[in-house]
């Protein structure tokens, strides 16, 4: 007997498939990162995952405020934000002297397997 797929899950899967085929159709919504397992572990450390969650959840007004909320040194938070920005996971918005981190995409896909070019 086949498992029935929830209609919302089906729509989501179709959206992902279409986005992967035609990334230009969803430029501001989806990012696909193809990382080796070692790189994946380096990019998505527990501290960086917590940063992403806090940025999305609370919309801090500055990097300093974010560091304070998380109880982490500003230097450590700034270093982690640079890594997340490099991989397109966040943006840093400047407003006068304040620099505010914001999530860059609504959805980030990290394929667990992919074909490498021969």
C-alpha cells in the first residue's frame, strides 16, 4: 500500500523541484548549498544554527544586541556572521552606524547527496 502524501507536503515538494530546475523562478526565496559533509559540519555549527534561529525569530536591531541576547562575545558573533554571509544565509543591512543581520532566504536546501562532475 502506498503512503498518502499530505497535500501541503506535495505542494512543497513540487515547489522545491521547480525551484531546483529553474532557480531564477524563486531568486529571493530559495538557496541551495552543496557542501561536503566536512564543510557542512563547519558551516552549521551549533552556535551558528542558534544565530540563524535568533536572527529569524527576533530581528535584533544590531549585531551587538544579538551578541548580548545570546550571551556571546561580539567578536565571536561577528566572525560567525561573516561565515553565514559568505554562504548566502544572511545579509547585513546598514542603517547609519547600526548593522543589522537578516536572513537572506526563506528556505535553504542542503542536499545530502549530489552528483559530482566527472
